[in-house]
């Protein structure tokens, strides 16, 4: 059960007016940041589209992963059985794999904040913040010294063992050696069989809740703060992969330099050239929309901060303040939609050479 603490503070109407005036400055900064983010995001989207068009036109499919000097410094598409080697870390015995990924989670205290503001007649405002603390599995260290109430919620200062990805010393596909910069992009799978733990380890490992995971602590059913959950994932040797990369003179496969930027791609299984390009296009589109959403939200917050003063003035009578607040939100939303569309359209026209 989570520990909960509450703290309250009050501000007079005049104090709130002064603070809202200061917030207009941050509103301007947010609007500038959001506009820049939307502008450059569209530029990257257009550039990525140009890269994929170039790849589609210039890729050289290889019927077999065999070296041909005529393809040196060209973009090649190939697929086939990919051979790795022996990989191990400090906990498990070596396995035949292309890539080994170790994920480490620590059971830690986390802090959540929930703030509620109540406006009173005359414009004053009482703000109540609830701090709740609960234990969760986390992949990053939580600094308990920064908690509002650190007492009784102490986390360890460091992980005993960290998350890492290990690539086989040499990865081959046919006549080619695949460089790490490409292998690192490969998706990995959970172990089919239980990894074999080395004897005499300093960490007391127990079987976890899945065949590919281990627990470091006293009782997996009742974990304590500082306990670890270690999971292993890999790409087994002799897996089939599909690759789009540059054929180098030394028989390696690396990133290809297009006129618009570097490009390389690797996927598990037998994927057609068109399928790889489509997958990359979908990934690019997803990232573009993520940053569009972030830019839109930042712009909306920026406009709301600019208009915050009107809400505070209306809060002298709380009912009126709520009505003004709804109006300010709708106006901010309208301005945000219009301005974001203008920025996005202008960026497209500029990067396509129409401006």
C-alpha cells in the first residue's frame, strides 16, 4: 500500500496576478520552442522521405549474399543466414548468438505527485499537493534524496549490475561481415531455453517468473527495495536476416551515404525490399507524429500561459473564473490548431523549395 502525504499552501489574489504576469514570459518561450520543434520536425520528415525514395531507386538486390567488386560503395539488399559467435556476460555461460541483451530492473521507491487547487471568493487560491510513495520495478535509478519526503523511502545509490547489449565479435552473412552499427538495430527475442548460470557468483540468483529471467534477492514473491530482476534476450546464431546497407571494399556491410543522409536497415526474417522500405516509412511516420503531438501540446500550454492572467482576474468570483478558464482553453486550442498548421505548412513549402 502506498504512503501518502499532503501539503497545502495559499496565495492571495494579488500574488496570483503577479505570478500570472511572470508566466507570460514562459508562455512566449514555449511558443517559440513549439514552433521550432514543429518546423524542424517537418524538415526531418521530408528529408527521410527523400532518403527512402533514393533507397527504392538505387538499391541493388543480391540473389545470394556473395561479394561482387562491382557493387563496392553501392547500396545492396540481401538476406540469408547470419552467423554470430560465442557471447557471454559475467553471469551466464557463453551462447551462440548474434546479439545478447541483458535487461536489469531494480525494485525501488517511486514518488508521484497529485496537485489540486481550490479558488475562493476574492481570488485567493489554496493548493494541496499529495505525495504518494510506492515500490515498483524500474529500469533506471530513482534518486530518493530528491523526494519531498525521503525519510523511510531510501533507494540504493547504484545498480549492482547494469543493462547492456553485447554483439558477437564477428557477424557474417555469406561473404560479408556486418558492422556493429547495423547489428545494434536488430530486434531481439526472449530465450527459448533457460540460460545457464555460472557457478560461484557473488549475486544470489534465483529463477524468475519466466524462463529467461532471474531474481536477485531473498524472496521473489515478496521483493524488497534493492532486489534485482535480470532478463536475457538474444538473436540466435544462424538466424535469417534481411539487410539494406553499403557494400564496402573490405567485404563489410555498413551505413550508406545518400545525398540526404546515412541509411542502413536490418530486420529479422526474410523481408522483401519493398517490405523493408514500407517498415521504415511507417517508423518514420510514427516518429514524425510523436514530435507533432509534443509540439502541439507545448504550443497549447504556451497560449494558455499567455492568457492565464484573464483567468486569474476572473477568479475574483470563482464561478466567473471557471467560465473564463473554459473560454481561455477553447481560444488557446483554436489558436494552437491554426498556428501549428501554419508552421507545418510553411515548413513543408520551405523544405520543398516553394518558399
